[in-house]
C-alpha cells in the first residue's frame, strides 16, 4: 500500500509499505479515504515533533475516515462496506486512568502519528472496532475525518461547563476555535465571542454563529474590548500567552479559563487575579466518548465541518498539503483524500 | 476605647478612639479579646497594603474573638455575655455573587482591615449577628480568633476536593499550611506531605499529623523528592513560583493545584503539563460558611490551633507584635490579647 | 386599587383594597399589567391550597409583569416607566440556605400567593428592586409574566444536567413541560421526547421542537415505547406516579429522574432499579438566578412563550379565568391582563 | 479441588470440582483462603437468588482473599506467593459504561456468584491480574476478603458526598452499615448516627465510632428522634421502606438519601418532600476503584474489619455457615476459611 512517511524534518516521502495483516479478533481493517492535517502534523514536519523528536520513520495523520474492508472474528457491530470515522487513540484499558474513565489520559495510549508511531496517512490500517464509528449517509469522508478535531472542541466545551446562560469567549479561530464556538452556541451559551488576527478566520467565525468577533491584530489597549468580569469562561485554542493575558480581565469572579492550545513556553498567569477572582484554570487533553454525539450533530447540520475545509490534496501531494496547512492566512483545514 | 491605628508604612499608633454607637437592629456589639496577626496585616504595616495602599488611618486585624456586650433589637440568637468568634467579611447580599452563594466574592464586601477600613484591633466593634458565632466553652478567645485562618485552610481543602483516598501535598507550613494539613487528614487523605524551609515549622507539621515533611531549603534537584504523578492535589500557601514549579511534576494526570498563597508577580506555569495532564488550577479566596464546622472540629480536638501560637502581646505592644510576626524562623502565629 | 381576593374554596372576589404605601428604600412599586395562572392558584381555588389551607383572604397569582411607578431611595438600577418582570419569591438572605446560595430553599421566603399571603392579582405591589428585571422592548407583559414558569423549567433542565449529547424525556406537556422541552433542546440535547394525553398539548410540543411526542392515552403496554436504557434523563412535570413508572425502564444506567411535578401521594419507585442502575432522583423546587437568562432567550426568540397562551381575561373575570385554566384539554396557559 | 456448590434452594454441596486450567496471559491463579458470606449469598441459598433464579449449579461467595499460585505470561505486578484480595467483578472494558468509567455498571460484567456463575467458595480460581491487589503484611486473609463489603460502604460514602462538616445518618448496622459509619467519620463527618433493631449491632456501631446510635425497635413516634432538617445525608443499608420513611423528615433541604440496601418491593417516597426540600435520592451499585484505598485504611488501622467478624467456619461447614449468617441477632459477618 501507499503511505506518506516522515523521515525527518521537512522530509516526507510517499512510498510503498507492506499491507497490515488480518485484523485481530476485535479489530477492523479500514481503507483510509480522508485525512485532515493538524497542528501536531505540522510540528512534526517542520520541527521534529511536539515532544521527543522523530525516533523512526512513520506515517503522519490522525484525523481519519474510510471504509471497513475486513473485520475480526469477534466484531459484530461493523461489516465490510461500512463507511466509518476513526477515533485515533487506543488506550490500554488497564491503567488507573482507564479504570477511572479518563482513557484520554492513559499513559500507554497508542495515538496515531505520535511518539513516532504510524498515523493514518496510509491506505490501510487495522483498528479496534469499538473505536470505529459508522458514518451517517449524509456525511462525507472529509466530515468523518473532522470528527477528530471537532471532538477536541467538544471536549473543551464540556470542560468549560458551557450551559444555558453562559457567556463564552474563544481565543483563536482555527479549526478547533471555530468548532468550539459552534459547540458553545449549541450548548446554550448566551454570548460567544471569538478572537483572531486573520480576517478570513474571523469571517468564518461570524458565518458559523459567533455573536461577536474581535480582531486582535488591531487592539488599541492591553486588554480585549470587553467589560471587566463579563465572561464566564475563556477557552484558549492558541497557546499564546499574550492572547490569554488580554482576555484575563474579562473573566468573571468564579469564572473559568480552559486551555486547549499548546506551546512549549511557560505561561505567566496573574496569581492575584486567580486568587482574588477564585478562578479555575482547566487544561484539556484530547477527548473521550465524543464520537457518537459529534456525528449526530454533524448529521443534523447543527455543527458544520465543511466550511472549515479550505484545501484538498491527494496522498502524493502530502508535502504540498503540509506546506499549505502552515499558511494561517489562507488555510484553515487542509484535507488529504486518498 | 483603645485601638491600634495604622497611619502609614511602619507607623502604627495605639490611641483612644470614640466608641461605636449602639448596634443596628441586626448587629451585636463585641468587646474584642483576641486578635491574630496575618500576612495581610504585615503587608499593610511594612509596605502599605496588598492593593491600593493606605487611604486613611485604620485599625489593623481581622482574626477576632471576644464577648458580646450589647445586641440590636432584632437579634435573638445571641445575648450579652456570650463568648464569640467573628467572621470578618460583611457581604452586601444583593449582588450576583451573593445571590449565587459566592458571598466571599462579593465586590461590595466590607472586610476588616482591608481597603483602609477599620479592622479588629480596637476594644469594641459592631457586627452583623449572623456573622458572629458562639464559642464553645472549652475554647479560648485565641482559638476563637484563629477560626479565621482555619477557615481559609478549610476552604482550600474543600476546593482541593480532598476526600477518601486523596494524596495531598501542602506547600508552606505557616498557619494556613499547617491548618490545611490538618484538615486534609481530617477529610480522609491517605497522604499529606508538607514542605517548608524552616525546621520549626516542619517540626510543627509533623506534630500535627503530616505523613511526611520535606525541607526545601536543602533540595538537591529541581523538583521535590516525590514520584512523578504521585499526588492528587497540591495546595500552595506560599505564593512562591519556585515552590510551585518544584511540586508540579508530582501532580497526577487529572490532578489539581490549589492556589491560596498570594504574590504580586506573574506565576509562570507549564502550559504543556497543564494540558497534557489535564490539570485543574484553582484559586481560593477567603471562605464562606465555614465557622460552625471549624468551631466544631476545634471543640472536638480534631483540629488544633494552640500549637500554631508562638507569641502573645498586649494591644499596647501592637508594633512589637507585628515585627515579631514578620520573623518566619521564630514566629508562626502571633496573637494580640486585649 | 382593585385586587382578586380568595376568600375560601371556589370563592374569589374582585374588590377594592388599599394601595400599598411608599416603597421601602430598596423596593420599587409596580403597576401590575399581566398575571399568569398556575397550578398552585388552581389548587388554592378548588381545594384550599397546596399545604396549610387558607388562613386569611389573599390575592392569588405569582407570575407577574408590569410597570415601575415609584422607586425607593436606594434604588438606582430601575426608574418609573420601566417595564419589568417580577421574581415572586423574597428570601431572608440570612438563613443557612440563603448563605449557601440556595435562596429558593429559604424557609423564611415570602412567595407570592403562598401561605395565604398576597400574590400579584392586584393593581399595585411593592417589591425588592433586585428581584425586578427590565423587560426587553420586544417582549410583552404576558411574556414577562411567563418568565416565572419558564424559570421553573430552566431550573429543571439545569438540575437535569442536560448538555451536549443528552437524551431527555419530558413527562407532561403543560406550560412547564413545554418549556422544559424547549430549554432541553437549547442546552444541546440530541433527543427530546415529550409525553401527554392531550392532542392539543402534544401538537404544541411538536411545534416547539420536540424530536418525538408520545400520546400516553393510548399506550398498549405498561411502559413507554422507548428502548430500555435509552434515556439519560427523565424530567417529570406531572407528579403522576403511573407516568413515572412507565418511563422508568427507559432510563440509562447512571441516569437521572428529575421531579418537578407535585402530588400529595407517596411516589412508589422501584428500589431495585434505582440501585441496579445507580440512578439519581432529583427534586427541583422553584428556581434561583434564572431571570436574566430566561429574558435573554425570550428576547432572542430562542424560547417561545406566546404559543403557550391559550386564553386571556381581565381582572374582573378572574373566576372565569381560573375555571378555564382547570380545563386541561382546552387551556394551556391562561393570562389575566390588568 | 473442593468447592461449595449451590444446587437449589437450601441445597448446597461441598464436592470435588476440576481445577481451573492455566491462567490466561493477563490472569493469575489464586488459592482461595477466606470468603465472607453476604446477603446475596443468603438470598440465593434461601430463595434462589436476587434476580433470575438458579440456572445451573454454581459456587457461592464473592468476598475473597488468598494466595497467588500462578501467573499468566503478561503479568508483572504479581508473583506466586503474593497474598491478595480479589475484586470480584470482571467488566468487559468495551461497553459505553466501561468507557465512561462506570465499570461497576457494565452490563456484561462477570460478577462472582451472580447470574448462576461460579463464585469464590472453591479452592482455586483464575482472575485478571488488574483486579487482584496485594495484601499488606499486617492484614489477614479475612480482612482481605472483607475489602469487598468495605468497598460497597466506601462507594456509598463517596456517593453520599460526605466531607468536612457533613452530618450523616446510617440506617442499619450490618457489615455494610458499620463500614459506612466508619468511612463517614474518616471522611470528616461531624455527626454519624446509626440505627438498628439489634443491641449487638448498635453496640458495635458505638465501638466503631458512631456519635450516636438509635434503637429503632423501640421508637415511640413515627419518626426518628432527630430534629427536622438536621441531617445532610441519610445512607440506607436496609432496603426497608419503613426505616427510610422514619428518617426522611430529618433530611435537610438540598440533602441526600443514598440507597444501598436492596429489596424487591416498591419504595414509596414522599414526592412533596423530595420536591419541597429539593432532595437528591442516589442509588449505589457495588463499587469501582476502591481496593487500594480500602486496603490502605485497613493497614493503617483507620478502618476496622475484624470486629465485624462474629463467626468462622471451614469450607465443609458451608451450609452451617450460611444458616448462621441468616441469624441477624447473633451474627454480623460470617467467614469461611479454606
């Protein structure tokens, strides 16, 4: 089969690889049809990975959808021919985190295209059946692949405890931020503001239902133009400390700051404000138990993934796709279809 | 009446002040008998206040106990002669925070000896009866006064969600830290570790039931000598960023960092760890609804306040008392008895 | 002023009453313009009250809106001429429940038209300003009055913990049930089913966005036609034990049953199912901190109150209005406009 | 090997059975040394089971401890010779409940001695290594076996949300109730009351630290002699509706009723009280993630299991043991040692 293999910094090769063997009893084999590119793929491509570097050549990509082409002997819920979305993290189900229901925090997790293990940019892969979800008829493979970043957003909104009456502010209008804004509205927020520096992205935020968009490229003061203490929860998808500092004063007493965006730097936070306003700062890592709900909302048209897609490439164009995905001002979500 | 009035930086005068008038219908008048000194008193004395500076001369002190000497006409639960502990923050009961039950976050709060308003270092004061709590017979005025810092600790342990099975680490063995350690044990923690740099304080922590004490004056590496991911919750009472950084790696996935200690500096936190471990960072500001429980535990001997008291002074010695309280290596809690 | 006074069972008289005096410093005086009739009004009218009986003649009605016509000297947020909705429960702000933020559970509550104290069916009343909320321009007095029952529904959905992904079932399509269904959708529920016996009400439920309506007048088996364990939360607005028993098997393991409907009888629940499925049964009493959010959703058109109104009467027709309100098959919400 | 096999109502035979084969890769083989008898064993013995009846002969018993005598090839955490306590429920780790962390609610659970599947009253059994926990040196096999009922109690106290300041009432002073009382104290409860009808059991409750015991065999009124609204949480271990009704008025507004005890009858609850007091009724089924903490508290002597044991028998005396366990006035916990 063909696969897009990362050999080192800015060195990706589309080449032949051996097919996977027969799926294990509880696995299915999938013919991958669509893979979305994500910030962590770019990180690997441009600088050798979020953590740990490249230990061995491996296939990038962890946002995937495709067709079931074979099933293991214990699998009853899926059959060859099923169109499916793939949850890319395979936990151990034995560690304390798994037993407590925090399987997204499993230290033994095999997560596609992380720690130099193969991701989804290959034609075929085997995966546990209970992490593979049927794609409703109305949804495309691309939409199926995007259930993964939508799941990160879904999980963020859950941790943000957005509910009826909540005023939410989303920092960053990339694929995650745009999905966070949609889920926050869907969860009943009375206000959803979105910040970014790119007009293209702010326009998308507005089209997808944000009550307000704020162009932070042209701020006049140190803070966002929001009343002090007017926001219940800020959800940061940027990882940029200045963005967070600008938003901090707007958080209400007993409010929340949810951190989804990543950065290697230390994040300097105002201890006085955290204590005086009794704030909660909540990290969010990936997601758990999100696929069925996300697929439902996509199918109902309550959440839109198509508008996030700005570019599509073939597997052979993987390098070109990665370079395009790095261009924040033109690209939002870049898909590889294979 | 006599009162200890702060006129400016390191300028405190014990002088005559007019008595308060008759208590309002829902107030009682209290003859103050004991006041504990706290870090915020020191801050005002040495550098002019935690925030805002000294706008007018005012009495310091907000940890108080005494005798009821008069009651307003609507007060039925208290009578002259009652020995009482005084909750020092008077909320407005009308703002959104009060209506939501977060009265400790009331922006209209009159908190003793803050914002240049009179505190408890005066012989008499009027206070709302529902913020004044009878002192059980076995408890001294000093213990009554210490219900206030014990309440900060109690609230911290609540926000830390310490319960059966919890492994807790307390940073700092001052009055708050030593009380946090006790309440954490009382709430069923299976491990309570305490850090400090002062042998006197570490000894106290041990005597009061800590499972382990860690002298951070002599660390050999960058982190505390604790297994990575072995602690459910770190409760910081120091406000010192290095202390928090040393403890960070010990926090478990899905664990908590509770911030009670204060500092004007920015607190640099590892964004990667907050996200990867999906941590919760929780600020805690003062307390609410704590007095009855704290008094119960003191009365039962399950929480000890007396061992925290290292020095006692008269009202006329207020300056001497403040200077002693600033001496971390000798003093833990300094009381003024009047 | 004119007022509709209940003298005894089925004995209501519209008569002249003295005007209220000047509002207290923190109160406003309101010229009442619309009052909705509720089940508890009917209970008083037909059988002498939910609990305690009629101890003295009093005005019925607790769902009210009107105009501010005078303000106390401390009131700054409202002015004569403001159109307002009135939160009908006045807590004491001093008891443990108030201090803990559960002001709806205040044992000293003055709730309009309960315990034989005057309600809103009178032309003028004085009320604390912080329980009186400006009506957005687009909303009618009738809609303002209905913020009260909508608040009961809002509170139920909160306690039901409806959020993204929730499957909810609402028992009863009266004013509360119809509002619960709307708020459940608004909070992101993926399924909202509604049961009733009246075609008129089921039709309304459908029009207002229920995914499914179930006519329980024609059930063929003992249970609702829903898959076992397919519902996260059942919200009962009927108080009818058979209705609850029919729905019980549909609740998921770890699911919830929220009880808002009232009845004097004992409610027989299956202990085996509560334990084996580890269910939570949650009572909900009135509401707290709901008015601003409910008004927002009404103003945005995300929640609809007008379709609930089937009849309108004048104050002089109060008796006729009450008799109509008792007719479940024709009436949903009956308003008195004055 | 020898095993105590239930063939039908009151028909238990101790006989030879084939040894289990080699343990699977992730299993260990255990030589059972102690088994505690529980109400569900009695239910099977006397009336053919809690639900479903006896479909095939099977070994009773699910409270077990013993020695590891062999380990599967993937097991690294345990070795032959280890003394261990056995968590008796084996979930599927694939269903929605398992994925959400509610593995105790797994519908595919193999729970020892339920649904006519073999329990622990046999000399040898194979079990997944991650459900087998090393017994600290100081603890006996009997104590190891009792980690199971202690876990039910631990889970109940967790669901009861007992914490600092809680006033708790435990209905029933059997093995579960006596352990609930201990854990409630350990979690910081300021009041733990225990009810029962048997002097032996009430005496034990007192010895184990209850603040108050209430003999309900000699009640003079319909309710317990407790002030109305004085209890935060009632934990019922009896399943007896009259016991629950007697305790109901004592529950505070916003309080909790936790149901652990079982009964096939319908439980009639006061709907008015549930709604007016906004109570939470919470079912608790078995437990999850409890063994390490329970073992810790036993090892530290903070929880006592030995005093619960009133009788010990050999495997050959299994029938006699069951008959003794049914005698509430003499027996509390009956052990079989083999």
